[in-house]
C-alpha cells in the first residue's frame, strides 16, 4: 500500500487517483452483505450477495435491479 504526499492511496500501485487499486477484485462486506467489483473474467461485474442491487440518486430516487423480478 502506498500513501502519497497528496493523500492519494494506492493498493498494488503508486496512486494516480484518490484511491487506485490494481488487482482483479474489490470486496466490501458487512456480515452476510457482500458487494464485489470484479474484473477477473471476460467482463466487468458488480455483484451483490443478495438478489437485488439498488442505485440511488441524490434525491433518493431508486433504480432497482432484481434478476428474479
């Protein structure tokens, strides 16, 4: 991990942005809730540990993606 003098953080690299990660997966986890950002296959994936993914705007409007709907 590298922390530059400007406060930028690099994981696996010298940072060119505020947070710069070189690798094939970033995972955020809180108990059984999991969010993966992946580039380890032929695609770029955003995966959740549940069946739904919510995207919210500043005024709290929602876009709901649910493969079971």
